């Protein structure tokens, strides 16, 4: 027995209810993850009223998987360990001919794949024997036993290994005498490729009998040399309106005696038939949380909240605990609002302060970002990355619990609020901390993690104004070692997007560098990236600031609140670094490691006492331009002794020992 289930939570509960005077047992269960493309989200129905039926919330039971061509396909020869029976037992007439040409199979991108059906299925076929004595039937048919009263998903597999011509053979497909499609419509051939595999999904309802008959026939009696053929077929029962696959649920009350007989037969059959039960858990929807947890654990403890305390696990908080911590999501505790939803300040029973980000159903970010953020934050620990405390997905909630960050976002301290302004040295230290966090993301694992949404609102400050990068909902794993970029749809925040990524949809770690360059400008200028209230030439911060820098008039864009705090040589080096980060092409931008070391160099230029040199004037900047300055430093030029990012970070800390913070 094989089932396909759409799981919408991170747990699966199997319950066996024995019949009266009987008992339930099972010998084995196998749970496997199915590729998203293996089963359709919807399919066309055939019959009197054709329409599209949604399969997202349906359970499927595989009743038949058949390989045409007379060959059995064992699990060892299938990409997903499936059994394919030979079609010999199901042929209606002896007018078939088996064909085989596995070498001709040529998978095309965007069509069928080896996960959908292995090469041996597409490389074998059963065709109408036009040379045999029974070709007068003009069709070839197979008949399968099914349960009346249910709908069935039928998948046809086609691969023309018979005809040398690229022209589609003229034949049609029927189910129980209902016309389904022509072969030409199924393939819709536009590729000049021989041996390309195709598949078609349809839904049919079985009403008056328990037979499902599939027929392939010539489009007309005049098509004497047409070669109708089929490579494989899969038949899956669809759960009914009671969300059941049990045949008993299709009986009426008047059939109670029949129910008893069938129930008795099924109960008796359990003792004889059930030897090995194979349950394929197929997650076709992206609502599955892949919680990080290593198998090598010495033991797992559970706290009063029912949450795991293993050092490698992520808390799954009960919703009640989160409601208590936030006073049932009180509006008085809202500390931020974003595209994902609202962020609340909360206090757990152990007095730990937390930030609770609660997603809303109409959020554009939604489940994919919710899952991504949990996956990313549960893999990495760094003093400059916000720490994940846990999550809650009860009743389709999308809640993430972070450490509490006392001083909110960097954006709040630069503009748009009445909080205290940051000094120049504080701003430099925040830039350095953020760069360390991003550098760790880019280099801390085998593949780079690209944040994809670096902005001042996603840099949080703790009680000591130490910076931590937050909001990993849009993060993406970087390219393979032999690739230069990841091709993906454009996502991010307006004003911070890498122009190369925006125009070519090619994402690299240098996209984060560009966004960080924009943040550095915000830090220097103390204003938003886009401000429509300003004169036209000053609306776009990047254009305005870079024009001033290139004219040697950097002082006109610096935040007036920083007057008397910045040394000319430090300002020039900072501006030079920003210009490099904002290069149009990623190849000309520094790495995040280079950015980090140059920021530390700027900090050293300021010296320990931060001597008051006065607000920069045009003449001072011009004078600095004449100085002999150091070019953008490379990490290769810096001693490894300076690698202090992780000195006080323990990768084995349990969540209960993590620092309390908040996200805004």
C-alpha cells in the first residue's frame, strides 16, 4: 500500500483502529519525501463536465503503477524505489507488440524527469500490432480493477521510441469510452528532439462499475499506419468528500449488510495480505518545516513548556506559551511592523525577554520566508547574527521567537524617530559588527548564504549597541563552486537592490555587498535611501552622495549631527569604501571580508581619543585627496590574528542559555 499525503505541519500521526473482535498490526512503514513536481496541484477531469480539480488537500492511494512493454521494473531500477508491474496481465486483446529502445530516451528541461518516471519506463512501450491478425480492432486497450464511487488520478507516460519521424503519430486516448486527448495535444511538440518523454494527468470518476479501461486508437480508420503506443500508466485513488479512501465510505445506509460483509472481508484480509506496508510521505506543498537536528545526540530533555532542550534542536513553543508571553498579542506590546507581520515584545515564564514575530495569512512573504528563516537561523550561531529562540506553527500560525534587542533597529537611530542619535564611533562599530555577521554568512559554511535583504531596518542593536543582522526570510544558498551566481526571482527592499541582480536576476554574495554599501551611506548621511520630500537632485541618496564624493565635496552629505567627530582621512577612506561597494558590476566590488577589514582600518584612523577635527569643509576634503592613502585592503593582507569574531561564541550552547534580545 502506498499513499501520497500533503502534510501541512511538522508532525505525522498514524493511528490504527482495529475492527470489532479483531486487532490491527503492521510490519513496516517507510516514509519518504517526494519532489514537489512529482504530483500535480490540479488536473483536468474527463466526462460529461470537464473542469480543473484541485488536488492540494487530497490524499492519494496508488492502486496501480504499470510499465508498458512487458517488463517489470523493480525498486532497484527506479529513481524513487517504486514497483512497476508489467502490462501483460491487463491487456484486453492480443493485438499488442512490445518495443524497447532505452538509449533513445532524451529528457528535456521543463518536461518529464527521471523522478517522474525512470528511463526504463520511457524506453519500453506497448504499441498496436498493425501487422497482427487482430489489428481490425483499430485500438489497444488495458483494463484495471478499481473501486466504484471514487475519482482516480490517471497519469499517462509517453515517449516515442517507435517512429523515426518528429511528426506526431495520429492517435487518441480514451478512458471508459470518454475522449481524453490526442497524442499531438499531449506533446504539443515544438522541440526537434526524438525520444522526448511526456506525461499527462487526468481525473476520472468511476460510477457504475469497478473497471477502468484505457484505450488508444487511431484518429480515423484511414490512419492505417498510425502506431498508437503507451510507455507507462499510474492510477491513484483520490480521497472522497469525507476525506476517506475507504470503500465503505461510499456505501449508503441501505447497504448496511453489505458494509458488514465488506468490513469482515477487509478485517480478515489484514491478517493475510499485510506483510510490508510502504507509506510514501509526499510533501507536495512548501509548508513543511525542515527542523535542524543532528542524529548524534546523547539525550533530549523536555522543559515545562514541552519544548526540546537538546543543544542541536529548535524550540517548538505551544501557542498558549506565546499568548501568555505577549498578553495575547496585545497591541500595547507591538514594537515593529513589517511585510511579514507584527513584532511583539514578550516575556517568558523564566523572565526571559523575547521578540515575537507573528506572520499574517495575507502576508506577501508567507510560509516560504517563515521556513527559510527558521532553517537559516537554526544552522548558524554568531555574536553578530540575531539568535533564534524558537518558533510556533500550531494551527497554521507562523511565529518566530528571537532574542530581544533592547535598542531596536539601526534605522531608528539614524532617522525617522526621536531616539538618541549615534556618535560617529558608535556608527563605525555598528558597521563593523554588521560586516562581521555578513562575512560569516558568506564564508562560514561550504556554500555562501546570501542574505538578500540587507538594510538598516534589519540591523538590530542590543543594550550595548552591538549590531546583529536579522530577518533571514529572503536568504538564499549561494552558487555551487563551479557556478558564478544563482538565477532567481528578484526579491529585496527598494533602494537597496543590487542593479546587476535587479536587471539580470543573477544573485551573488556581492549583492549583499552592494546593499551594505547603501547602509554605510545611511550611516554617514543620517537619512533614508529615498526621500521624496527633498529637492529632486537629493531624492536618491546614492546618486546625490556619490556625485558629491566625486566632486570632492563629501562634507555636504554628512549628517550634521556628526559635526566635529570625523577626521578627514577617515571620512575619505569611508567614502572610498562606499564607492567600491556601490560599483555597478559585482566583479568590481570588494568581498565582505575586504569591507570588514577596511572598516576596521577607518576605525583605527579615528584613533583612541576621537580628536575633534571640526566638521569637514570642501578645502579639507581636497587636501585629503592629495594625501597618500591606502587602497582598499584585501583580507589576504591581514593577519589571521585579527579573526576575533567567534572567540566568545560557543556553537554547542542550548537555546536556554542564549542571550535575551528582541527584534523590531
